[in-house]
C-alpha cells in the first residue's frame, strides 16, 4: 500500500476548497442586491445568468436572445411588464453545482446576458468581487491563492451608441478581475 504524502493531502485540500469556492462565488453573484445580495435586479434575468467555465470563456447570448428571454419567459416577463418585482431564477446554478472545478486550470466566472456590461455599470458586482470576495480568498487560501487562476467578469466596458435594447451597438466587453492568480495568460 502506497503512503500518502503531505503534498498529496495539501493538493486534495486545495482541490476541495477551490471547487467549493467557485460554486460559492457563482451562488453569491446570483443573489438580489435589493435583498442584501450582489446582482442588480430589474427583471431578475441578469442575476439568473451567472455561470462558470473551465474550458475557454463564458459564452454570451446574442442581444435578441437576451431580450426575448427577459421579456417573454417566466418569471422575468412579469417584471418586464411591471406586473411584479423582478425575481432571480438561476439558469445555470444546477449545472455549476454538478461540475468539479480543478484549481490547476483557469476558471472564469461570468454572466451570459448580452447586456452584462450595461447591467454592471453601477458597480455592485465589482464592489463584491474586489472587496468581500478578495477578503474571503485571503482568509481561506492565504499563501495558497497563487496556486489557482480564478477570474470574475465584474467591470463593464460599455460602448456607445446604444441600440433599441439599451445595449451598446459595438460589442460591449466585460473585464475580468483576477481573484486568484496562479498562471499568467498572454
């Protein structure tokens, strides 16, 4: 029987901690700012659209799909028509919770809506990511934070002029904040 080394134990602990931390972050970003959470809520569609990707980038919807979903699908359509307040109904949280995130690979957390840069203009998401989330990383990972590469899309680069949906007509971008930075990407 092979002996387990201290390095194996450290790696297993880092693996488990990182996986739980990614899931926690997506869950926190999917909370209503008006109820003490993170995401701004008008219809709730933006707050419902946070996900994590380990291979590549978080894919954005095209503007027509985002508009159609928030104005015609339940529960967001009722808020769109001003019949009731917006409601977050997580679209990707179940799939994020079922996956396992490896600290040895770059993980990106982002929002799939085409208007994410527009919705982030007030800065609630950036305040959470650059404030509370950074403190949690320092507290729970300490010196180990350089072992992983975790980036959260939290800062908008909004382009003008706006189209009929209030989205920049040039591709709006969202910059990522590196929360844990192991490997440097070019």
